[in-house]
C-alpha cells in the first residue's frame, strides 16, 4: 500500500506568497549528459495568515519528454510519455524481486516509451529505463529528457536528465523534498545548490504530516505538530 504524506505551509510573512515544491534528485546509475535536475512539480499561493496543503504519495511514474527554454530564462519540461512503475524490493528471505523495466525510443523527434514490454529487471528500490539507438549529440541538442514523475495530489515531472543512447538507467527515488518561495513554474528545472532559502523536508526522518511556517523574516521552518 502507498504511504501518504502532507506538507502544510502557513504563511505568516505579512504578504501574499507563491510556494513551490520539488524533490531531492533520485539516485541514478548509468552515465547521464549534463546533470540530474529536480523539477518543480507543484506550485500554490497563500495570502498572509493563510495556509496551503501539498499532498504526496510514494507512488511513481517514469516519464520522457523534452526541455524548453522560456523567454524568462527558465527551462521547463514538456512530458511526452508517462508510465506507472513499481520499484524492486527484497523479500524477507533475501530474495530480490525486480521492479519495472521500460524501453525509451525517439520517433518523429519525440521521446516516448516503447509499447514492447520488457521483463522486470530493476534493482531493489528502483525502476529501469533502457534507451534506444539515437544520437547522444541529438539528445543534448534537442533536449530529450527521461526520469522520475510524481504521483498523488501534484502530478508532474519530478526529476529529469538528458540520457545517452543504448544505456540502462536504474532510477531510485528519494523520499525527501524542498519547499521554496518565488515565481517558479511547474516543470521548471531546478538545481537546489543554485537557489537559496529552501526548506528541506526529509520524510525518512520526519512524520508523515509536517507544518512549514514562513515567518516575517523570510524564514521557512519545519514545526512538528504545529
């Protein structure tokens, strides 16, 4: 059964604010071009003294798409294919049970998942995407992207990267998120090391329901049971 997680944000900043949610990048085996990017997968606004709720579930999609540079200077992802995935796991006996394996191809300059089913072959806690026979230079120039999609109350790309051709990628999600304040767009690529003022929410260490308070000094603080 999936686990549900809730992040409540209380705006005590003194003015209307927009909040964005993104996740820590997954653990990826297999060489990527450039880097693994987090993606903004939920945004919402709250007036002063109001609150918003982000609802999450630890179910995942595999996604493919293309990145696009916007006039504002941001880069967003257009998703062109989505498939639900099951993560591999290990039986109490120690026997590994592989998770979903998918094949990604490019047709008419559009990244997509093959309709030909693959036998499950992922590592524990991961799913697998195998890429097809395209040019690495083309993938970089055209902005082909593959990666992780969020599910639940805030569907969308959660972490993506430019793949290399004929490569097997094992993608292991991490149950850790960030909240940021600002004019972010859903699907926007984010490097958490390049932005400031984010609030880390690590559900491997926190309860399933957390409250983040945004105070009048601009601080975002997790308050358990607030």
